[in-house]
């Protein structure tokens, strides 16, 4: 009996020894995916489980393309509400990026929504725009990442209006930085309400040459103005840059520099929004803000996941005033636009 137990114990030990190297290899010394809550000047950084899909129960809708031409699309949308899966048909004529007409057929009813984008600000940013003074605080110091010419920066601010069965609007800020070492884009969606923004959703993507590491940061913050949000994200990027310096060789070779570039450009954008008079009008308080710092393919998946919470805030007036099918139609319109416009642009756009 003792011999059998000893043999079993030795077998178990051998299995553990054989598996140990693989287990150790699968566990990076520094995680590169995080959920981050901003509390004042501090960051609560926690590991985030990998996200590899956007299923119906996670994203609350699936879109199937029935017809796709240059200025005409027909989509089938399967959506889940309260445990039930239903389907709507969406007919889109025009270019959603500029001007389009949408018709949604849902439960025997037809809803019409017109989408129109107006470009408010568009210009390349000259090198002469100062990046100082940038407020120094306990959590941040000016990121010192040398620039290697030729480089270029651009900033676009757009207003997107919806009319028809749903009337609403949002602002979109698109900032880009290009260099021989890589490209960075920052894109923000702002839902306005009087003298503030009800919600904001920002993506920050830096794609270096010879990219080898995947990283993802989901950030939640509130009680900040737009320029303060960008500055806080810059401080966070610098904090993460220092953290990634403790990673393995592959992580150390790429992420510290990438996040330092993000820190520098986010502070530059904060300085532009907060200090240039004819742009400062957009610098208002944000009640709830979410930000996503990620790679291209992960960006789109997580963007869709976050879109549901943004659309919930967007459709609150319709939930309160009408409810029922109209509220569902609002969610469908919002989530489709979020997928086809916001996520597509924010996760693949370089200005």
C-alpha cells in the first residue's frame, strides 16, 4: 500500500515538475492588461483578464451585413434585452462619417435618423505651440522623450448631430502624432449637457514600428475637465511607463518608451485644450469618463463592450420619456453608430 502511495506521489511530483516551466512561462512578471480607477492624484491599478471576443451577451448586439455598397448598407442586428434575443433591420444611405440617413425597422415600426457631421476645427499643429507651462504635481514630471524628425501633429474637432425620431449630438476630438518610430492617435467622444459633459469615451493608441507586445488599460475617472482628463491620462501613462520598466526584456524594450510618448502627447493635448483661447470653449467638466489605451484588434472588441454603457447614458432621455420600442430603437441606433463610426474610427484612424 505504501509503495502505491509513494508511486502516486512521485508521479504527481513529476507532473508538477513537467508543468512548472510552462506555467512559469505563461505568467509574465508584469501584467500588460489593467483596469484602472483614478482617485484624485492616485491610480488604483488592477490586473485585467484577457478579452478575446465580443459575444452577444457581452456586447448586447451582433451586426450582420446583408448588403454593402459605396453609399448603401443594409444590416441585420440581433440584440439582447432582458434575456430575450430579437432582430432589427437597418437601412443606411450615405456616408456615416459625413452625412447619412438611417431607417430602422423594429417590431413592425419604422424609425428614421439623419446623421450629419460638421468639422469645427482642423489644423496641423505647428512645433511653435508651447508645451509649457504644464503644471507639475506629485504624480508627474515632464516626460523627456526626444523627438526624431520628421514628425507631424494634427487636431480635428467635429460636431455630430442626429435628427428625425431621435435628436441628439456629440463632439468628437481627434488628435494624431506621426513619427518614424510609430504613430499615436487620441480620439474622444463627448456627450454634452448644458455646461458640462454627461459622458466621455477616449481611446489612446500608439503603434510603434516592429510592435511585439500587446497592452490594454481600461481607465475610469470623473470630476475632471476635458484638459484635466488628458493631463491625468498623461500622468497615468508615465506611471505605467515606469511600471513596465520592471517587465521582461520584450516588455522593457517597447512599452516604457511607448507609454512615455503617450504621456508627452497627452500633456501636449491638455495644454492645447486648456490654454488656446479659440479652442478652450470645449474645455468643460466631465461627469463620467472612460478611457481605453490599447492595441488595434483589442481596441475594437473593448470599444464595443464599453459602447453599451455610453449608449445607456445617451438614451436615458428616451428611456424616461418614451420607453418600450423607442428606447430599444435608440439603443440600436446608438450601438450601431458606436460600432460603425466611433469604434471603427477610434481603433483604426490616424489623422
